[in-house]
C-alpha cells in the first residue's frame, strides 16, 4: 500500500509559504523526507505575492504597512493571496512517477485535485462547488479554493488554499491591486465579490475536525484506495532547511527580485519604459520593457500564471534582451523555447505573449 506522511500544523500563511513549504519540498527532493500531505491552519493574518509577480504592482504595500499586514514574496507562482487567521492550506509534496500516481504535469494535477475537492465539498456539505479551469474551485462564480503548483526535478508541489473564514472584503480590495485586464471577462469585477468562504456559504463556524474530514475525503477521491495516511513531523534535516529559508526569503533582495526598482536600477537615463498586459487562460501576463532606438534594452516578464520550470521566464528575457522591437522576432524566439521538452506553459500561448509585447511596443513609452 502506498503511503503519504500527514503533517498538521498552524504556521501563518506567509511563514508557511516562504519557509515551511519549501523546506518540505526540499526534503523530498533531497531524499530525506517521504511523499507528504500537509494541512496547515493559519495562526495570523498575512499576504504574499507570487514568484513571477512584481509585489509593487500586485499589492498596496503602503496600505499593508499601515495596517500591520505581513507581506512576503513566495517561491511559487500565482497571484497575490491574502491568508487570514483561520484559513487553511492543504498541500501535497509528491514524486508522482515514483509514487505511481497520475499527477505528472501541472494541468492534470490541478484537474484531479480540484475536481476531488469540489466533489468533497458537495458530498460533505451540499455546496454547489465546481472545478473551474485552470486552478480554482468556485461556488456560483465565487472562488472558494484557489491553488498553485510547482513541478521541478520531478517533484510536484500542489497547494490548495481553502478559504475557511470570512475575510474583510474592504481590506482585501485595498491590499490587493487588481489589474483591470485580469477581470475584463469576469461577471464579478470586484475582487472582494469574487471570493467566498466556507463560513459564508455554510453559515457556521468551520472547525479543525471539519477541515480534517474535508482533507481526508479529498485525498481519498484523488487517489482512491491506493493511499494510506501516516501521521508524522518534520525531520531534523527539514528543520534545518526551514531555518535557512527564513534567512533567505525574508530579505529585501528576494522580495523585490522582479521589481523595476531592483531590475532597472542601472538603466541608462535615455531608456524609455513601456508595458503590455494580456489576460490568458492561466492568468495575467505582463511584459515591462526598457526600449532605446527600437531595441529591447531590458525586460521583465511577470504575472500570475504557472510555467514549468519557473526559470523559463528568465530564459524568455535572456532570449529577447537586445533584440529589435519586432513581433516576428518575439514569436521566433518563443517558438524555440516552447519547443523545449522541459517546458510546460499550460494556459499561456505564444499568441498571449505576442499580444502583451504588441501592447508594449505600441504603448507610448515613458522616460525613467
């Protein structure tokens, strides 16, 4: 019988995202920890931006500082996420091929896990929960389980964020910056209205026992009778990784790794800046350019989509840096990258990139 280690804990959302989760992932990748499922209930309020995003464009940092909301840039993809006290993560750290489960790509991982979660919500509490591709569970158009995924070196990290408690929607609207391009095709434009919680939908408090029941049923629906859960704790090696990650990912250099203030700090004074945003199936794609004499001097590719490997956005930047502002050139370089066997860009097509670059090329540029 195949086994998963089950860990239950209560770290804050931001601490979990930036230290606990990567420590468990590294433990599995290093061979010092087993395949793991982890249920974490958040102890305090916090917020993170995604690995590929610029926090200064995703989050109102001044507002967060004024209200005491802790902000971190996490190591996985997706958009800005607020983790209120009482919310929860159900996370999987798996070597799918070694475990023999059909979760060997991000698209299938989202579909299988979120379909299982939606079925569990319907079965347990009668909610009209549905899987919405690419990576959400919704109740009548309101997001109740957003998710993110990472697939590197054959290790899948799959994180289902369960909106358990009622969040102050005014705080959410003020803390997270919503790009109008991202919500242009949504029936609900207000970010506060686009989210819901289990407590809102059920009209009662959700207990730790409720969350454990939901987690076990979701896991059973994902894997059938092939998996057993064995209670466990972090290994000594994982505890060491955790301390190392805390030192690294609480730094300013990491937090601003995709921000213009850091990336364009050495830009020539006569360079012009322009930006293009495109909404794709997987999320928002943003291209920020430094241009000089119709040439791309530098660029930053950001957004809340889910490429694999993550470094592919850096490869795109490296391929186009110094190239002319020409869509044919952009498409040609992207085709080479998309053709690589290690690249998976679910929900982001070459034409999505072309649209973003087209907007950036056509936008009136501003001096730095």
